[in-house]
C-alpha cells in the first residue's frame, strides 16, 4: 500500500520521522519518503500488510490509514494513493490539452478496485502552481473519467455533499496524484477540542512541529502569547510530565484557552495566567522551555509596534529562560534583531507554511 500524506510545507522531515516512528510499532516493512515527485507538503509511505489480534485472539487486518489518522499529530490528510504521475509542461499547456492529459491518465486507472458501484463518490481537487486550468476543471475532468470507468460495472452514484468515497485529485506544479482520501472533508489539524477560535490561532499540526523542534525534556514549559492555548493543550495531550504555563495578556483569549483545555480534558494539566509577555520577570524566576506564536503582520494593530514588542519580550525572556525556545513570525528582521540583541543564539531556522504565508521559525538558546 502507498499512502500519500499531507502536512504543512516546511515540516516534511518532522512528519516523516513521526510516521516512521508510528509504523515501526506495527512490525511491518515500510519506506517513507519526503516530498514525492518533488512536491512540498507531502510525504509518501509504502507499507506492507499489518495485522492485529482481536479480543478472541483472531488475527485481523489492520487499516494502516486509520491507524495514522488516529495517532498522527503532524499530518493533515492520509490518502491511499492510486497513482502518481509527472506531466512535463502541463503548466504551459492549453486548457483543453492539459485536461485531456489528466483525463486519459485517470481513465486508465483501475478505480473500480477502490469504490463499489453501489457507493456514492465525489472528487475533491487541489491545485497549486501556474496552470491554465482551475481546481474546478480538474474536479470535473477527473469525475467524468471515474464515472465513465465505473459505468462498465453498473450505475455509478455521485454525491458531492456526503459521498461514501472521496477521491482526492491533486495537481501541484507538474505532479499529479489520485487517491482515496481516508481522512474525510475535515483535515486532521481541525481538532475536536477547539470550541473557541482565536482570530489568529495556530494550526495544531504546526504547534506540534514547534514542540518537536524545541524538544522539551520534562522541565517547565511556557507559551507567553498563548492565545487560544493550542501549543499548551497539544503538549498536555502528549502526556507531558512537566509544568505547563499558558500566559496571555487578554482575558477573553485566556478564557477561550481554558474552554479549549476543558474540551480537550487537560485543563487540570495547564496553569492559565493573565499577564504581559514583556513583563515575564515579574511572574517567573525561571522557565526551561518556551514556544509561541507571537503577534505579527495583520495579527497586530500597528505593524510599527512589532520591533518594540519583540525587543521587550526577548529582553524579559533572557532573564528567565534556562534552555530553549521556539518562535514563529513573518517579521524576520525584527525578530532576529531582538534575539541577537538580547544574547540568544539561533540554533535552527526554517520556513513553515501557515495561513497562506511562509513564516520564519527560530529555535534559540
């Protein structure tokens, strides 16, 4: 089985490591590859058949796709790949030619192995790149090819709202993938515990990426701009044994974070504190680890305030941080100046795709 796994751009290596760790527990052969066909935000896993024993000791086949859907913290979608192909020059093709190439390819695939004629289906498209066709074009073309293929075996059913089977058709640059989306229409990063939405909340997958980057080892942990509490909640859900602190300047956001923590069942594992991140030294003598999504860009009223905010925050952080911190921003210059001016060393830097932007991520000590 080949599984196409989606994840935020820039954390493919972390997602690969997580998937390898999860698959290693199954005792089956596997291979995991970052960026298949050069596509960012994708990981490909080739996995052998897996089995488990039920309560009566009978051997049953394990759905690896379901296993990853239930356990991954970094993935967005788990897609059973039917086929992948590189269409050279498709970005420059006339629309009719581009769609004809896709239709011919899909028509040759044994899609009948993945959907019963009695089941309804829909196509969910994804397109990224400078193409002369749209996502809607792809959905119509792929849907037509699948429908006509299935007509050989009966009367196919299309249900765009509540399909039994979701085909995922992705065209990223010159790379095309078709598969069965086992995750459904709601991405894995949309956690069921999120009952309160901060205006600029962090995706849970990226929150977990920040946790992986900072590598907390059981010491005290703080999110000094905690917003709706995504990072502390995800850390608590991992069973983190150390002290977890959620610091937030605005009461309405802190109350929202508490609501989310209650929904997640980890409220008693997190300390919620109303306070200003630029006055950290007034609240703590020391903390071991820090991770946060501080204000930047459109998230703050006046962009001119950001350099001052960052300088004040990192000045206070320098008084209390014992080990490592990780922070993301679009304000590269302001953050780097604040980090370096306050005596921190940048251990690692990378760009991560979040909310349509590529945000700079810094691990410091």
